C-alpha cells in the first residue's frame, strides 16, 4: 500500500471544534481525540481498551506498578521455575510503518509514556513531560493518522537479523574482561527515520511508542515459549505476541534504585549496537539526535549508571551479580546488567530515555560491591574505587544533577520502567500475565 493512498485525519485529531449546521442548527460532533482513536483500535483488534475511570487492575503500594494499563505481571524471578524470568503483558496497538520506497506495512507497537498529562491518564501510561523537549531536535519521529485512525510512522524496523555477541578480551591491566564486546550485532535495526519518541499528529505531544513486530519478525524482548532467550523465533507464531488479543508479553530487566532491587524495566531501542545486543533491544541510530547526553535536568533524557566490570559471581550476600561484563560473557545471555538508576516514574523529572554514564572498578573483583544507589556510586568515585569508564565519550562531567563525577558514554537506551515491587510481592502473579 502506498502512503499516498491513505487518507489522514491529522487535522481533526487533538482539536475540538464547536460547529452548528446553519440550516437545522444540529450540533456537529467533536472529532475523536488521539486517546479515543488509539483505545478503539485495541477493541477492534480483540483486546479490552483501558478505562481510566474503571481500570481492570488496581495496584497496592507493595506492587508499585507505574503503568496502570498493564494487563498482567509475573513477579516470579526463579528461572528454574519460570525460564523467561519476570515478565509483563502490555496492550498492543496496530499501526503502519513507512518504508524507504514509500510503501507502508503493518506494524505492532506498545505505548509506555506520554508527555501530556491527560493523554497519559486516558491511555494508562506514565506521564513524562520532559519527553516534549525532544521536539525539533531531529531525534523525534513525526506521525500521521490513517483513514481508520491508526498511527502511520515515518520510519520502520527490520527484526529479521540474527543477534550475536562476542565477548571482548581482557584489557592490558586485566580489569576489563568481556566488555566492551569484540563484536555486537543486534537482532533488530531501525532505519534512519525511526525513533520511539513519536510526535502525535497536529500536536506537540510525544508518546514513547516502541515497535514489537512486523512482517520481518518480532522484538527480542518477547520471550520464546520455552523461555530460551537465544531461540530467536522471528515470526508472529510466538504465543507471547497475540495480535488477535491486542497484547504482548515482554521479559523484564532487573536493576537497582535507592538500595532496592527489582527495578523492573524493559529495553526497547538504543542508539548504539552494543547495548542493543546485550540488552535485546533495537539499534535505532536516530536516537543519537535527542537532546542532550550528559545533561540533566536539561534535555529529554535521564542519566543512569551501568558498570563495565561488576561482580560476576554471587559472594553469598544475596545481592547476586552485576555488570555489562557479566551480561556479555553469559552463554545464554539471560543475565542482565542490573544497572543503577537515580529516580523512578513517580518523579516527574523521569524520562524513559536513559543516558548511560558507565563506571569502572579499579579494585579486584573480589572487592567489588554491588552498586545499589547513586549515593553509593558517588562515594566510591570519591574514594577512587570507581572511575568513569575509560570508553566514555566525554573526558569531563557535564551538567548532571545526580553526580559531578560521572561522565557520559554517549549511548542512549530506551528503558521504560514498569514496576519496583516490595520483596513480599516477588514470586506472585498479577492480572493475566499470559496471552
């Protein structure tokens, strides 16, 4: 289908007008809003649209779920019981991608954040106003409406590629092993027009919309039915993506925030192929244009801190392992880096687009603690136990309100945060976690 054959509703949506017919004075109905179009598409596709005034799920403080529209969460973390680990089931929207030749193809996507408070409430997603700072940067993607009220994106994603990772050799001083990788090929690559920061038609509102599937395959964060993350089933037969139920199941990554684990999030797109490969995301180079890495609270992103050479074995303290090195050398790539984050979506400074400020330990592995908070990271930086990663793009710290000692790598990772539950919630299930 050619893009020129689609009739767009862009001039109608997000604006309400009050008009009367001159002859019979019958009011003309207001045009549908963006939320109404998006939610009605969920119902058309066999799902149940989110109702902000009567949500299907309500959450306790201990469950601490940030995305109200989630359909279900599996909080079980024991991979001997659940090979895929913790997962979330989210609403799935159908839209259209634009190819380089002007054709369009069907694509399926999720929405996790919106820069407008009312739209976020209606869709049941996170309100993240700082995303709007991306407008005009060249890192965002514009969109239009098709005649049946589906979003038409400017860009597209190829999911057909084979993901592969070759761990790096040890550095001359022996402190770095495995990371940076010697070779990193992500399982999906976006074209030059694709960004998950999507400007809604006729507005200055950005949504965080991440493609999950199209005719080329599916996102690598959708677990294989047997839980094996190396089994790359690049088609729509995987039951964890159900287009007839308008829902998708995604593997959650763990992390640390304010000395608490279970900072469960997903990785969707990254600006660099290495994190895209390590964390099973899409390599989307247009994200490099977002404003501006290394700066907070300016720009549209947030700093977070992975470590290049964390602990690769559990020393019995119950905190486990950590690090981009550990994730890189994991044979089945089921071990995520468990990065450290400064805030959560309850803080309106939050943004789903994170700017990596990688650290590096200067001490032997046996002396490396698990990094659990930005306060701890700053203390270790002051002591010299941590230093900014030698591969970071900036030699000097920029305007980062969380640390004046960290430097920015230049890698941008789209990490929508889903939940950070209390310990007593781990091992339970919520809602309908499976299709």
